[in-house]
């Protein structure tokens, strides 16, 4: 059989599958399996794999990849090796198998590869015992391969050998070793000589290349070489096109800011914002505005009416513009009064010198007038803009083009997080309907980058022959770029419309030559840039521009200059002159410099006189701070409103059984930003406060508190000092000094070695099963362990007792060992604890840290756990907290935390629950088995499950944005360290103890969707929480009907029975009236208990796994739930991406935090008009109710409904509420000392107050 190369189809179709189906169809929605297949294909075939291979039929994928392959790739090699290591005897190696196929069937290396591929699908059930069975198995595989090809193998048979020939062969075999022994030295010498020659040739080549490189560096300089390095990469291109979501976000933020009492915008800002919303009009936006209008129409307070008028205005403008093209208009008010300025147009009649053109200038100014009044659209246009950094004129051009509906390809030479965030925000503000922004890294000084960029634009950007390409080019390679554009237009047949090139000239009259033979492909327009203020290049020359304005000359803002350039987009060569008086500019700079020198001389003279007269240092003339403000640490505790403030909720008074209401009275976490408060700062505000930086710097061991005589100054010092140098650090300086380090070593980032179990983040550990082919040396162990080795390995191990009482173990031939190995692994990204985080810093003893799980550390949120028993019996306190890492360590026979299952409980008498978090925990309280429960869990990073997300950096993604739920480029979840805990109580217990109430757990439920073999596929089991409309008034009537009977019980000697009956009635018609009723859904019923409806859900806390299928599934589930519940169509719920702690913090602060990694929302999510996906935080009046969901693996989901604590306090009577507020906040009416003690306390600096348990207060 001929030895032919493998084809791609041989590798992709090892099993019998249909080639007309795509990978996506074959995996049937199993995202994990799909990702694994794609990873394997990329490993096997490399860069030739098309990006959309999951969508292509296998036949088409094979054509794209290529048909021939000389040998097995990386993936198939590893699969074959794994097969031989795990299922075949060690004496029958891969080399033995190839030799057998060659000898018996005459197969060449490539045919052998094909047989081995088939072998991976027919592996034995268990390891084969010997070589003979291995050969027999391989023969069966070869026959299967031949049958698939329609052939049959004929084994080769040897002929009979004569006795004389056999004798000669035996003699030759005897003499061969002697001949080999004599020949070996000569062979070694020859190998050495050849190797030395090869090494000499290599050294000569390296030396020659080094000399050439040194010459290049010496001749043109190292800086030139470094600045011309290519940056462009197709993979790193970022696309922004989700204008529809940013329009919804902008409208919601604006309307809710009015509802929350925010300031009204000025007329210019209002006009700009309305115009941009008009440009982004869409049916989804109109539906959302209609829903908001319908909910505000029945609210009569002043903020609601102002918000209603704004919503109606936005709706009217957007409705008018729905079928119109987006328009660019410059609506800024000029910053100075109109004045005469030299702005005119030039032309080149007959290719001669540039001349002033009165007609063109008239056309130009008419065009500017039209743009200012009516606007201009760039719909269908494609623009390449270079030199467009922050605060540049180029960025102003991008804003104009995007607001006009163009597709803009922007380049940046600074491809970092700050630069990327700037372009993201630019699109959010100015991206109109149909516009798109593409950001690519690009170095215009690199010839290679110029070629790649132009080829990318014309080959990948869907530019058709009717589109125009507007190109703005700066710096050097301009001629080369124009040449590449011309060549690309010829190559891709874009020959109808010339590409327009706008060349901004500087005020020093930079010129552009003739367009030569390019006239059919390129049209050149030039503009002399005027004196432009407020750009990154001119920010330091404010006084110069002020002088020019004073002299009557015109300067421009960045927006005005971009507006002037915008109307240069015509087809013929033009030159616009916006520059005024270059000589005047130089003169003003000279005058300003002379004035500054004069003032410095006067100040120096005065300082010298005073120094001579009063011996005062000149530094006294500088501003000297006499005080250094300290950080103001606060605790965001929830505030219980007064009875009068809750008047609008009076209908809830006395309507629930507080014993059956579950509330959250505390929460804490150990997370990638340290704790819950610090994580909330970053989540809600995007930065740390001064107080947050101080706390994190202390947590990370960067600073410590010092009190005493400072060793450097000898003076008494109280405050923060640097941990390493002991230098004093002022509160206000901590942020400036330590924040860069804090940001680098907190949050999601590349894993740091000290957090790895083996201390090496660059290694990913594995084990390989290996069968030994000879006896090993014995080793010594205990009798118990020796018997365990014998039990597992049976007759493949010998054990015996030694005279000293130990036992020896000898592994025999055929025994199987697990041998450790490691893979190079350098791009692991994990949400880690802050670097330097040490539990001992929180006061937890080291011996406890060594013995218990990290989950126990979150208990530090309770100052003294035993104070709980002042209010609750020990049997009424339970917990539901889990541990981690136990099973793995037990399997590896390493020490296990012996107390990992008991250390998290302050009480071993009350109810204990499996680790099921809030759902079963709430049920325990509602059933009366406990009045307080601790619920929580911990998570730890494991290298074994972290590999698949490591390729994100190849696509230009930074560690902090690896997890980006609901975006178009989301690529999977990110693991993280941490632990979280919540303190749950019955409402009656919380009120009795005076505990803060952060939220009411109105509903907690779980659902399993279906039977499945796909661990991570999303499901919609949470839809079981939907339902019909309910009215709390019917429950009020039912309770009132029973009250006359209760009054008799309450005034009788059996008062305790009356109270019990009252609670039962409230329980029946209040808390749980909807339970066990199949006609009432749990979610609708839980809302109705508190007098709420579906429109009152103000926040949806997404699980947000950042996987393609789950994020879409979760959005779909929420929208179906809202629709079934009867929520006003189009009235959106903003989803946030955090857990229960974040929901409670959001309720307490009335802030909806945005997902700051939401750079471009997936357009497939635009259909879910009940949702808005915010990227920025915004304030709302109140979050009445919030939904929390977790769509877990194996088709398991969980959900919870959290109610604002105001609704709980509204159920209390005036006396009950005032008693609770007094318990919660003790208002001091007198000092802790008596009038007789006052003077003594003031005079004695050592006097201190002490707690008096009899009076329950602090006294002197």
C-alpha cells in the first residue's frame, strides 16, 4: 500500500460523522465540549485554522485548513502517547508498534500514523498484560483501517533457509560485535569532527549577524530601531458597535438622576445629549422610554414629574428620528465673541501653485453653515484615523464621524488599558445608529505595520466599491501608506470612488507634492491647522493663546477645529487655511517669557532683602501647609427611617409574622480586593478612596500603625509608617505612593507564585501512568503502608518485615506508577487575594491558621460571638458553612485540616445544614428550627482547571478584563480565591437584638432544569418562579375577618395562646399565603406579601459567567419572567454582576453599579428589551426589590428575592419602631461623667471611661 500523507479530514473524521454538519451542530449546544474541540484543532493545525471554524461545515473547514499533513500534530501525538502509556504494556512501546506495522504489513510512516489515529478510537478497556496481546490488538486495529479503505492486508511470509546459510548468519552475528567494537572509536572521532565543523560554521554565522546588527544600531541609533518595531495584530483589533445599549443606558441614567434629585443640565449640554440620543434612536429605546413614561405617569411628586417631562421629550425626538440617518452637528457655543479671522480655501488651477479661491471659500463657509444648522451624515462611510490620542484634534474627528454614523478604524501606538478605555468611552458617548469603531495597535513608523494595516482594511473590513475611505495621516510613512492604499485598491478592485486623504498641515507651512499617477485612486485635501487650544500638545501654552485672543486673532477649541476639518471631505484637491499670524504667535511668546523673567527677578530681590534683614529662609514665601487632613473612616450602616418617613407604607403595618421573616443582618467576605467595602468601592466608583487605599495598604503589609518616639527623628509620632523603611506616611499621601502597587496586586491578575500550592505559577502539574518493565529497588515504610501497597498492586509488589521493625516494599515488573510531570504555564489569570494578605494581621493566632480552613477567617466580622447568647438560646443558632480542599489532599495522602468542618461554627448545638447556602438556611429559620443562621462558602483557585482561558492575552486582553460578561467577545468564566458569609436572622430576633437590617430575604429557591450529560450547559428551570397578579388588600381583609376572635383571646388569661393564634393568622394570610397553591407563583407571591409588583424590581443581579450560552440564557430567562409577571413592557431592569453582598450594598447606597469590562455588548442581547447592561454606575431614588440568580453547572439554578428593609420596618407599630431605633442607635443626651467629675476628667490626662454592665453604659 502506497505511503500517502494524512489529510485534514482523516484527523477531523476519525469516527463516523457527517461532514456536512458544523462543529456547533455536532456538539448540540455543549459549550464545554465545543471549546475543547476548538482548542484541540488549533493545537493540531496551528494558525491555518479559520476563526469561524465552529460555524463551517466540516467539508468547508477541511478546505480552509488544507488537505495534506506529513505527520501527526501536537494534539494527535499526545493522544497516541497517552493511549500507549495507559492501556498498553511498557514492553510494547510506540516504537515497537510502528516496527510491527512495518514488518508485518509493509506500512510506511504516514500510513502508520493513520492506523494509530484509528487506534485511539478502539482503545482496550484495560491495560493489556504483555507484548503478544498488544500485537494482537494492533492487528485488529490495522484490519479495521484496511476495511475502511476497502482493502485487505496480506501478511508477508518468509522462505525456508538452508542450514549452511543459517550457520553463516550465526557466524556473522558472532563477529559483528567485534567489528563494531573496532569501528566505534573511528565513528566517534568522525562525529566529533563533523559536530565541531557545524559549531564553527554556526559561530561564524552568528558573529557575522551580530556585526551587521551592531552596524545597524551604530548607524541609525538604538532609538530608531526601537521606535520602528511593528505593533499591528489582527487578533488585537477591538470592535465597538453596541450603540443600542449605550443609548438605553444614557437615557436611564439621565432620567434616574432627575428622580434621585440630581441637578438639571444647562441648555447646551441638554441639546448635545438629546441630539446624541436622537442619533441612536431604535425601536428598543422607544419601547423602554414608553415603559418609563407609563410608570411615571401616575406619580405626582415633583422629581417624578420633571423626569416624566424629560422622558417625553426624549421619546418625541427619538420617534421623529427613527427613520432618519444620524447627523453630525456641532452644538458647542463659541467661547469668544465673533471676530475677523483669515480662514479661506486654496486651489491649484492647472496643477500650478496654490492660490486663494473666492468661490471655494464661499462654498466652504456655506457648507459649514449647513453643518451647524442641519448637520451632515456619514452613513455608509468608512474612515481610517491615525494620530487620534486623547485630547487631540484627531479624537475630535472620530467623535464627529461616529456621531454621523460612520465606521471608523482608529489606530493607537499605546495599546494599554488606559488607551483602550478612552476609545471605549468615546464610542459610548458618540456612537450613533449604524456606526462602528475598530481599534487596532499600529506603529506608523513601521513599514511592516503600514502594509498589514492597509491589507487588513481592504480585506477584512467589508469595504465595498461604493464606500469611501477617509484617511487622516500624520508623521513619516505617509507616501508609503498612500502607495499601499493604491495597491490595495487595485488588488481588491475598489476602483469606483477615489480614496480621500485629508492632510493636516502644521502652522509652519508643511506641503504635499503632486498626486502623480494616484489621481484615479486617491484625492488629496489639505488643511493648515489653526491655533488650537486644550489639546495634549498645547495644554502648557494657555497664556500664549490668551495673548493672541487679546490681540484680536482667532484661536480654536479642539471641537471647533475638528468641525472646520469635517467639511474638507470632497473629491477634488483642496487646501484649507485656518492659521492666523505665525509671527504674532512668536512675538507673544517672547513677551510672556520676558514678563516671567521680570517677575522672578523682583521676587528674588525681595527675598534677598528679607533674608538679610530678618534671617528668614526664602522657603517662607512658599505656601506652607500647617495642617495635614486625616482620612475619615466610616461604616455604611443601614439607617432605620422614622415612623413618619414610612407613612406611605402604612398599609403593611402588622401584616407579617416577624418570626417567619428572614433578614440579613450582616455580611463579610475575603476577596480579590480584600473585603466587601473595598470591593464595593471599586465596583461602584471604579477607584479607591483615600480611606480605601489606607486600608488596603495595611492589609497588604505596605504600611503599619506607629505610636511612640520615631527612631529617625526622635520626636513622638502617631500615624502610619512604611513597613520597610519606617518612614512616616501622611494619610493623604498613601494613595499617591501606594495606589499603583495596590492596583497591580489586587483584583483579577496574572497569578502570583506565593498563591500556588507548589509555589510555582509557571508550572502546571500533571501525573502520568507508567508501567515499569523491571524490578525497582526496595524502599522502607511502615507495616500499615506496606499492606496498603500490597492490597493495591497484588502480585506486582513484594513486601517483607525488617529486623528493626520496619517493612520493605519492592515494586516488581508490570507494576503501575503515577509519575509527576509539569507543563510550562505562564499566562494564568485568577481573581486572587491581595498580595501580602495575612490573616495574622487581623489578630487571628497563627496556630489556628495552620489548623483551620480559610473560610473560618470571615468570622472576624463578629466582635464577640458569645454575645449572641444574650438574646438567643444555644439551640436557636445554626450554621451552613462549607470547607474546601479536603478531598484532593486526602487523595494525595497529604495532611488535611483536621478541623475544616467544625471550625466555622460558633455553636455545635443548633441546626447544622449541608453547604447549600441561603436557600436551605432561610427554610431553617422559617420553619422555626433556628432564629439565627450563618451561611457562606469559600472558593480556591486550582491549577488543574485553569488552562483553557490562558490564550486571552493573545487577543490583546489585559488580565483585569479577562472576565467580561454579556460582551460580544466573552470567552468564559474566571476562577478566584475568596470566602463570603452572611448572618441571617428572623426579623423578630433582629429587632429584639437591635441588629442592623440590610435586606429581607423574601424568597429563595432552587431549580434543576433537566437531565443532562453536559455539565455547563445553561437551562431555564428558574422560570418556575413566574406567576399571575396578586393584591395585598385581599389578605388584609382575610386578617381583619379573624381579628374579633383574636381580641377575646388577647384579653383572656390565655394571652400567650392569643399571640400564637395571631402569628398563625399572619402566617397564613401574610408571609406564606401563596405557598402550596399551584395557581400562585413563588416570585409573585413573595412580592405581594410586601405590597410590591413586578415593576418594583429595580435590580437584577446576574450570575454572569461570561460564557456565550449562559449570558444569553440568563437574559432570556429574566425577560420571560418579567413578561409572565406582567411587568410594564419596555420598563427595563439593570443587571449588575455581583453576589448577595453587592445587592445589599446597592440597596443601602441606592447605586446601580456598572460592569466596567462591558466594552461592547453582544448585539444578540438587543432583543431582551426588559434589560439594560450598564457599564457605568448611576444613582436611583430607591431599590425596592432585587433579584439574585445563580445558574450553576449540571442544569442547577438558584434564585433569591431581596426586599428593601423599609418594607420590614413599615410592618412595625410606632412603639415597636421607636424601641428598635433606640436599641439600634443610642442617642446620647449627657456626657459619660457627672457634673462633679467634669473638672477632674479635664485635668487628668490619664482618665478613661469604662463600661458598667449594671447601667449598660460607659462611665468614669
